[in-house]
């Protein structure tokens, strides 16, 4: 899955900031490709309002 940060973590909780960093995102517009696993899905759900997710093959 391709995860792109679309919104800032300013105003979010420390846990949300940590989750975004753990996904490998540093700033708005950054994109990472992650394996579709339950752990990654849970992290994406936690910060769903800050990221955009696309399925890739």
C-alpha cells in the first residue's frame, strides 16, 4: 500500500505524531510504500485523518 501524508501533525497527539514518524513520513507530501499487514493497517487507521492510502500491486 502507498501511504502519503496529506495533513500536518501540528495539533495532534504525541501518539499520532509518533505513528506518522513510524510509518516513515516526515513532512506533508511524503510518500512511502508499505507491505499490507495488520500492524501497518492499524497504524494507518490511527492517523487516517492525516494520510491518504492507495492500494498498489
